[in-house]
C-alpha cells in the first residue's frame, strides 16, 4: 500500500517537472523584440521658422527665452512621455513666472495715454471682462457647479488688459457657474483699486457694478453726452475682447475642451497668459496659421520628436506643443523624447 502511494507521488513529480520543462522551452522559443529608441531630433533645426511658429506659437528666439527661464526648475523627474505629467510640470514652471510677466506697470501714465488714443476716454488703466474656457467633466459630486449658463463645463477666467492687449491681471480659479461680478468682488485687484494703490479707471460691461474706479455703460442713454460716453466706452472696452481673440488664437486649447485634469487646466491657463505676454514683450508678431491642426501634423509625421510631440499635443491640447519641446530640450538621464 505504501509502495503504491510512493509510486503515485513520484509520477506526479515527474509530470510536474515535465510541465516546467515545457514552459522553459516555450519561453526560450520566444524572441524578445529589442527596445528601439528613436533619434532625438532638434526641432530648432528640424522646422523652418514658419513651421516652428505654427507648431509652438512662438518664434525660436522666444522659445529659447522661455526655456532659459525654466531650465533651473524641477522638471527633471519626468521619466516617461506622459501627457499629463509633462503638461503639469511645464505649466507649473511657467505659471510661477506670473509675477514677472503679468503685472501692472509702476507708471500708469503710459497706460492712460494709450487708452485715450483709442477714442478719447480719459484716465483708463485697463479693460476687464471674463471668458469661459471649456473643460472636460470634472467627474466629482459637485461637477455641476462648473456648468455655465450655456450648458457646458468651464472655468470662468477674469482678465484685465492694456491698450496693447497685454494681460495685466488674471484670475483662473472660478467655476463656470460663477458670475463675473462675483469673481471681481472676490479679487485682489479690487482691493488694490479700493485702497487707491492703483489709481485710474477700469472699463467693464453691464455685468459689473458701476464704481468710481470701474465704469460701465449707461443704460438707455438720453442725451448726446451720454451717447458719446457710451460710444467711447464701447470702442475702448472692446480691447479686452480683442485680447481674448488674440490669446485664444495663439492657443487652440483655449478654444476647445481642455482634456487635462482640472487643477492642471487652471495652472495651464495661467501659463498660457504668461507665454502670451512674453510673445508681446519680445515683439514676436510674425504671423502663424491660427487654425493649424495638431491632428493633421500628427498624421503626417513619422519619427522622433515630430511624431511624439504631435500626438501628445493632440491629446492634451494644453500648451500646444510647448511642454514637450521644453522637456525634450532640457538634459535628462533617460531618453523620454
């Protein structure tokens, strides 16, 4: 009886060993594909000036300047070409430059003169308005708070600009359901005007409360002076609408639905304001194709940084291709590009 049991156990062991040998043989037959690294190609050399501007929305000199500002920041922990990580890292680095590039100048007289030259409205130091930036569903229990009056998810972004359409102040943290006046009432900039630390007049639309420092249109003007006031107010205040058009023309992400996490989207909006002003500061005014399509570029490219940056930008649409360009321009221990 014991001998039969022993033989049975031995047979089971032999069968188990045979199965292990079969698995080893199968594994040995498998040929592992060698890892292929694409050649990292320098976009500054790969693209012409026009192609570069269409892709990155800035000239080569302006992008080199941006890279010089962020190259000392902590961007070196990205170990894989992750869309969200790349956009978040670079957005944080660029948004940190906000106090340098999005700020009221020390002297206001130039602002007042430039606005006065538009349609003789005196004392103006800025035009204010809000614009909705569409975002994907935040996917949490209070997501409906981000639905604006037009029925889509958005961040309501407050902007103040000068006569040259530079952004002087930006607030990009409020839900789409919040009214423009509420955003202004809670802003730090309002405190600056209330305390007379900024001396001058803002022009806003009828959605804002009329204050000594914030002038809105006259409802149902009756006299010629009131009509002239409204005409001058309208032609001057429209500067902020032109600012929005130029800003959104520079960054397709601001016109489409931002497909990145909500916190990153808010930071990316600030970063895009910084880049917009850098472009202004560098007189980077040469034209680019405002409707150039990232998807078309992704389909037409076939190798290296050209292919991967296209697909990343098409997926995230946050700063066009700029985050990937900056990441790939900096030195890394691992080849992620």
